[in-house]
């Protein structure tokens, strides 16, 4: 019972069909949806009959199609003219910029040839965003084999450039990416000639499917600590493999979960109780029925944040027998009696050749991942820049006279939005230029490596690879840094797209989720940076001993001249104007000096700890923050240096001017957002940097769309409703939404069981006549026996 004002009670009664409200005289009833008494008139009966029946459900995808145009309408977003208008503002020809980015017309044509098969064998636009894991896997095998088999039959071997392009532009990665990218290279690099004859043709023709089984549940980067055991059994002439503990099971092995028939398995080799360290074994996982072999438990690791077309798996082994001949025998083998034989190079072999070859193998993998990171960041930047030109938000004129029809501002014209996006464009350019330089050096060093033993009459000396250790060490840090920068940059591009960026169909969200694992794969950022730092510390010590330093390490020459050189006391020339500040020379000097100072401080910190009695290992661990900072700043300078080389190598004058500006923006971004500038950049110079950023953003604005167009990413690979090259964003979003599987039927699964019993179905039947129920409820009820 409820009391109304004045103390008069309000009572409610339930009769099974609705709520009856009993009010005091003169009080209006509250708006309670009580079903009205059925009306007897024939017209009303027809209306009731019409409303009470269920209408036929119409799937949204079957409704009339959208029609792109330059004017908004029921079926048009009205944006089709925006991107063509943006492209008309560009100060350079997009094709010339593409050639500058990828190394000339021939390389551009080669790249387009490599990507062309996906036109015939590939997913439709936005299709993958509504597919489940099984569908993604099926499509991956269909498309990958369809594209590659005709090439592998001809023993076609892609170059490092081509491999990076394919990986960066992969539309639906899966198990065969690992099969070709890790399993096959391992067999090529670590097997004997006889083993290659047995296994390589089958691998190339997809007659076996391989996984790379190194990582364990409890071990990753510390390969020497792997706990999988391969013990040689002399009597049975085989290795017996075991993953003896829970932590020792193989985990995160791409392709092993469902697809692989074989794997290359990393395990501790034990012979007659003696441990010979980690070796690699060719292990069969599944039989002709695709069932696991005896002693092997193998399965999928479960759903991941992204890249769910890859069946990352786990492998447990219990007394699995592997033939003696299946130890990869490029460097060693085991005799039938258990004698371990380590292979030695021929007497006339350069003693450093094997070391250089090992450097080259690792350099290739890291250069590839650096190139992929730049390509993936380019995907997100392309979508975000194009969408930011199409999307409008906020009135151009903000006075109170504006109406909802007044002109709105393109969101790229907000300076902060422009800065967020253009610095990601600049970062992608920087990464791709440094990757291209590494690929070029790889080619030169490969030729030099094979030519060192050949004497001919050529006047040109073979490339000795004196800078190979430095390139290898820098590549470690660059791999970690570029992968992190790409992952972070892709996510910021997604955020810059606002709410629509959260859609998988935006492309930015999905590509980030599919890529982000690479920030930790093959070495986490910190692990990679510490590898670079170790080389830098050694190089500084060498310079103090007056030994030669080469390549980028020439910035340590002052320590060679004076072992007690203190860079903190060095005063750099100060820029007086914005033009002076943004010169390549000034930015380069600042980035180089920051790198030297960071390295000097890290070395000084280690020396102080060792001087206090701490061991070198302890001092190294206690100084890791400073060491990572030194390595990171070295890498940023390395990237800027190679970016400048790329700009200077551009032959098209108009493209070169735009490249100069985007390179300057990359350098300024390190000053604006980076650390380690205390005592290097003055307050006045910081003001110049901020002014310079604003100036560059204004100058780059007309070229925004053409700069991302120059990445040369087809729509089918971009796979983004927001980043479409035609700018028809809203049509694409709506068309994709209509195709959602949830829209294919009427009430959703669980509606009948969990929702319908709680609904007021009689009220819902009223449809447009619901107001009658309200009017009926509003009429005051008279008490029984009351007189008019």
C-alpha cells in the first residue's frame, strides 16, 4: 500500500492480465501499461488482427543497396569526393614517392608482382571479420597453397625483400606462414645434404607441414635453459624425447596445434649421461590419418588476442622414439655407438666465415621483422589518415548562429589529430628506410661472404663485412624497438579513429591484434636492447683502447683520441631559428650526442659499481635501465641516419621536398616526445622544436593522403571500412554491419528461454496504439458505491 499526499491510500491489485490501480477520488492514475479492453468495432478488429500477427523478418543485407555519391541521402554518406579532392592538393606525384620508398621503379614493379596473386586467391573485403577460427584456418590453407604452390614447384626462393613484403601484406596468416618462415629455413640452415634431399622437396610441395618447436611453457628467450630431453638409446639406435615436467612442454608453437605433421624440436642432447647442449631434431607428430603418434599429446593453445588463423599449439612427449638420422646434421651427428661427432670446417676455410654466416642468418630474420613492422604500421596509418580526412566533427565557425547543417571541420585539421597521425606516418617511413638499408647490406654481405674465397681478376674487392657485428647488434635493438613502435603506433591510430576504430571492420583494430604478438616474438624489447647495449659497451671500451671503430660507431671517435673524453662537457652549436633547428645537421647532432651521453653514463654507472666490489654481472643487471636507454637512443639515431640517406637518394625533386619534411618531423618527434634531453636541449631550443612541429604539420597537410597512398597498399590488403581509397566510409560501415551473422535471423539465441518470459507481450502487441493504454490508465477509477 502506498499513501498519496493527504494520507489517502493507493492500492494495486493483480488479476493475471495486468495491474489494477485503485485511487482516491480526484487523483489521476499513474502511467502503468494496463492492456485496454478489446474494442468491438469491425475496423478496430482489423487493426488488432494486423498488429497481432508476426511480420516476416527481413534480413538487413537484403535491403536496397547503398549508393556512394558526393551528397548525403538515405543510401549515401556523401563522402565520395573528399579523397580525390585531397589528392589534388599534393605537391608531388604519388608514384614517384612510392619509388623513393621502395627503391625505384623496378622494386615497385617487383613488389606489385609479389602481391598480385592475392587478387585471385584471397578473402573478400572485410570477410574475415565475421569468420570463426575454423573458417580462418580453412581459408588460410586454401589461399596460401593456391598462391604459393605453383612457385614452390619451380623451386622459387623469395628474396628477403619479397618475404618482408608478403609478411607485411598478409591478409590471413596461419600455420603455413611458420611452415615457410621458420620450419623450412631451419631445415635449409641446419641439415646435411642427404637430409635436405629427403625433407626439403616435401616441405616445398606441402607434402608435409612443419612447426617450429622451441619455446616451452616455462622457457622462452633463454634457449640454453630448455628442459626438453633427447637421450640417445644405443641399443635401439634412436633418440628418446621427453618433456618431463609441466614447464618443459612445448608451447606457443605455431602450426603445431592442429595442422603440423612434423616439427623441428629443440632439446637437450644427452648421450650416456653426458649433456651436449641444445640440438635440433626432425620429429613426426601425426600419422597418415592426422592422428598424434604414440607418446605425443598435441593440441591448440586456445583463443588469442588476435591472429587466430594460426593454431599455436602445445606438445607433450613421453618416450617418443626419433631415428638417429633425424638429428639435424649440418654441424654434428651421432654415430651408432653413441660417439658424438662435431663437424669442423675444411682447412682452407676462413675461420671467421662460420661466424659471419651465423650473423647473416640472424640478421635476415631481424631485418625481415623490422620491415614487417614498418609495413604493418603503414596499414594503420593509411586507414587513420584517410578516415580523418573524411570524418567531420565540430563546426568550422563556432559562434551561436550555427545550425546542425553548418559546415563541420575535417578532424585531421585539428592540430593534435594531425600530429598524432603524421608522426606515425613519419615513423613508418623511417622504419621502412632502415629496413631497406639492411636488406641492401644483407645482399652485399652475402655476395662478399661467398666471394671471399674466390680470387678473380676483378678490381673490386669483395665486401669483407667489417661492420657486420655492428649491424647485427643494431638489428637486435631495432627489431625490439621497431616492433614496439609499430604496435603502439597502430593502437594510437585506432584510437585516433574514435568509436568506429573499435570495429574489427575498421582494419586498425584487427591488424593491431593480429600483429602485436610480434613485439615479443623472437626476443622481447628489453632482451633485444640489452644485446645492443652489450655491443655498445664493448665498442666504447675498444675506442678507449684506440682500436678502430666503423659504421655508426664512428661517433665514438672522440674516445679514441682521448680515453678520458667527457661528452657532458661538450657544447653543441645552438640553433637560433626554426630553419636552423630543423636542418638535418642539427637534428642529427642532437640525436647523436644524446646517444653518446646515454652510453657514457651507463658505462660510468657500471664502472662505479664494479669499483665498489660488485661483480660485472651484478653491475650489468643493476644498470639495465641505463643500458636500455643507451641502446634505444642509439637505435633512434641509427634510424634517422638511414632516413636521411634515403631522402638524399631520392631522385624526384618534388618527392624529395616532401620526404625532407617527413624526415624532419620524425627527428623532431624524438625531441618532443623522447627522454634524455636534460642538459642537451635548452628551453629556447625546446620552444623552437614546438614551433617547428607546427610549421611542418601545416606544410605536410596538403600531402597527407598522398603520403599514405605512396605506401601502395591495395584496398583488399588494407581491408578497412575506414581506410577505403574511394573514401566511401559510411557506406562500407553500414554494408558490413548489415552482413553481421547476428542479423541473419529474427530473435537471437536464448531469447525464447531467457528474455521472452519477462516481456509484457500484450503491451508490445499494441505497437503504435500503445498511447491508448496510457490514456486508459490515466482515467480516474471511481470507488464502488460512489455517487456521481
